[in-house]
C-alpha cells in the first residue's frame, strides 16, 4: 500500500530539518539544538522509515554516518569505515538492546565493560614505518578531512614510534589508531576567558572548541590550545 502523501511530506520535512542541524553541527561547528533534541529528530525519522520502507532514499540522513567534509579542504579516505554508536535516553530501549544481544549470542551470562563517554572529535592516526603520516577526521565515515599538520601539534600524539617499541608491543610498522580528540575543561575555560577579553565570540562547549581547533587553517593556532588524544582503538 502506498504511503499517504502527508506521511511522505512529514518524512521529507524531517530530513530537511536534520540536514540543517547536521550542517550546523558537523560543518559549521555551531549547533542550534542539544544532542538529545537532535537524537529525537533522528529517531522519529527512523521510526517513520521503518513503518514506510518504500519511502527510504539513499540520501536520507538515516543512511549514512557522520557529517560531510567542507568543500575546499584536503580530503582523505579511511582504510576502513569510521563508524559511531547509537544513543539512547530510554531505559526500555536499553533493555531491548540487551535482549537482542542475548538472542544473537545465544547466551545470558554476558558481562559488560562500561566507560564514560569522551565528548570530543573522532580522529584516525595513520602510521607508516612507525611515523605519523596522516591525521584524519571522521567526516562522513568513509572520507574525512586531512588535519595532519594540526594533529602534529598535539603533544599527546607521538610523531614517531621506534621499531624496538613496536616490536616489543607486537605492532607492525604500518598501523592505524583511532581515538577522541579532546580539550580539557580547564583549557577550555581559560581559552574562552581570553577570547572574551579580546572581544571574540566564545565556544559553546569543549567539543565545539576541539573541532574548531583541529580544523584551523593555521596550525600555530592549534598549537596554542591544549588538545589531548586518548586512543580508543588500534
């Protein structure tokens, strides 16, 4: 049965609204709504598309991960897709997820390891022969921005790792690690205070400050801001 015209219009309106907020968040680094409000818009679109699968289109926000890199920047392709995790603010959704885990695994004696979410900017570091050659943002999950020059200024990122250390850790000379680039709260507050004194606009939160910092055209500006990169995956 074809979907009612009002449903089709509602779905397209939701897509347009989500695209607008994706642009504000991922491209302009200037969100207008909270993460929870954005997630609710996405969940509503996912629900409608599940009810009316004939209306799913390849360009729907539900059919991709992350945001599109800005035009004019240097782009780089990820060796494997850089995906993200779904969010939930509902206990029933969490219980349903656990039920699916039990069903798919055929086990009920499952133990979970949890950690606090680090709210920064996802980054992939590519090493060749033990030397850092690329720092790439997540972008749309397949293609991100090459921010290598800026990443090199982050003191927690090693520019090279000796062959001896790699061999001892059983790591090949060519490898990739992924983590969340962060700005410590203290550094964020200090930077905003300095910007306010200079009459400049302040960043809304550390995540936006991190994204704006690592995507600076002038790497010397990045070097002045205290970013950190705890590695999440190798």
